[in-house]
């Protein structure tokens, strides 16, 4: 559960580290939405959402205290009419329904006041049918985090992940019963308080919460963009993001066993957005096809789907005049190279991450799009395959080896290096008028 024993500079740094841990660990792979506990959890959640490429919202939770002992919780409430009660406490203290309603009415008024203040009229982001990543700046007793997890599940989340930079080991153990996964960067045995693990643990004001939520709502790719596209005679689900002023768009081809919610591809896509590039992440296979291992490695089929996606993109008003490139991972890299060989006018550049270009076979020699091959230094078999494939290619090529990285680029900083290399390659060859950094 804990893989880091250290103090954090501030909540922003803790959030970045926590987000990268979630990306590499895959706990929040399926359609995540980040729900931060106000107020201190919001600066952490802002960075987590940035790393995951996920929407950010607050999760409104208010404790229901006993009428004569407000410090003792008899339950909690959340938005959407959620009410969770500790029946034993309610019965043991003889709380009447009228008393319960009075307490709830008072706490719900405060809940609604905060929600209106923080969201500035934006609708609540529902976790229904998605993975709810509940984030706070730390866990001491775990009572608020426990209520937040229960509220997220009551609001329809199919998976609840509690993610914090630091927490008490005993509290984190208890919370394992409330969440499907508990992720903490540090769980020191000598834990005394959350604040001692931050160099800067200044109070988070309501104004800062409002500002961060506003900025997150404006962030490209966090407000939706879900699309359905037809390719190769089937309808596939995707996510299209075209930031304002984008001068090119990159279509992602995921590897075997993955899809449009691949946390690694989502992470890279977020970096491309920051570089002024649009992205399309889509499922190469339908849900019914995903279980067929032969289709997962059917490069011809995958390349046809990819070419269909690029053609579909040409019909979108936000991308109709934008040059397109392809980012492929594993088997998706082979599909991207085959598609580039067969549609040289449609695909202007290719980047492969830990790819299997050898699976493109005879198409390698026909690729004309500038191609960058990125391989982990510790992924020796794949590195050798990439070196051999490069020798067969006649187009402009580059081979970048990320030192110490394995096939999945899970090592600290490895995926960030991939994203930076991809952004530089695509902007230079698809959108040369863009500045190198935005």
C-alpha cells in the first residue's frame, strides 16, 4: 500500500506523485472521475486529475452529529439525496425521526451552500457507472474518507478508489473495507498527523477551491468528448479532444488487452493537449471482440479500424483541416505503421511506445511518415526488434531509448519522458508553427 516514506513539499507535489502512482498502478484505469474532499483535498485532487486526464469535482460530505453531542457522528449525508446512518448510534441514543430530520436539514443547507459556491453553477459530475477516485490530502482517523467512499458508491460508482498521499496505517487498513482499492504513498508507523508530512501545509481557502475547480473545468479533455465512430463496419467508442487553437490531431492505437481508457495513453494524451495537439483515443475492438485473443493480434484488422478512425476524423468539423498522426503502443504500433503505409496522405507522423513494429511485416518498407520508436532500455527483446525494424524502413526514423525503463514504462519519470518525446516529434512534423512549449 505504501511505497514512499517522505515529506511532501506541498499538496500540489503530493498530488502529482499520487496521480503518477495511479497511472502506473492501473487502479483507476476505467473511466475515472476524481472526487476531492474539500478543502485540503482539492489541490491534491487537481493534480491527480491532471495526471489521469480525468474530470475533477468535489465530493460533498457532511457529518450528521447527535443533537446533544454534535461531535459524535450518527451518520453522514452527500449530494444526490444520499444519507448514510449508523443505526446502532441512532437507536442507542434514542434519536427521533424529527431530530434526525432537523440535523440533516441544517447540514444539507451547508452542503448545498458549498456546492453552489465551489461549482459556480456547473452541474455535479456524477460517478455513476465510473471509477470514483476519492482524494484527500491525508487520512488520520478516516471518518470523513469513509463517508466519502460510501457516498460515491451510493451515487452509482462501479468502483471506488481511495487515494491519499499519506495516512495512518490503522485507518488505511479500516478503509480497505469501504473502497475497492486504497492507494497511499506513505503509511508510516510513527504517523501522528497529516500536516507533519508536508513542508507547506497552509490552510486551503474556499477561494482556492473555487479557482482550482474552475481551471479544471476549462482543462482540455476533462469535460467529456465521448464519441462513437464507425470503422470497418462496426461502431467503436472513443474520446475526442481538440483544444482551442490545435494545429494537429493524434490518433491513439492501444496495445493488446487495453482500450481508450489506458492510463498510460491517457497520460500521454494529456501532455499532447498541453503542447497544442488534439487527440482521439478509441477502442480498436468492440466489447464482444475483446475476449478473442486472435483478434487482439490481428494487425490487418486493427490497421483497418485505425484507418477508418482517421477517415472518420476527417468528417469532424473541429478536425477536418488538421493534419493527423498516430501514436501506437505494443501491437497498436504495428497497426499504426501498416495504416501509415497504406494511407500515406492521411497519416503525417507516427510515434511508437514499446511497440512491435516487426509485426507490420512487409509494410515497414512502404512507410513514408516520419516515425519515432521509443523503447525502454530494460526491454531488451523489444529494443532489438525495434532496431531491426528501423533498418527496414526508408522514411525518416528516430530511436529513443529511455534508460532503465521496462516494457510498460512504470519507472518514475519514464512515461513523462515518452510524453515529452512524442509531443516534440508530432509538433515538429505535424505543426511546425507551434512553439516548442505551450
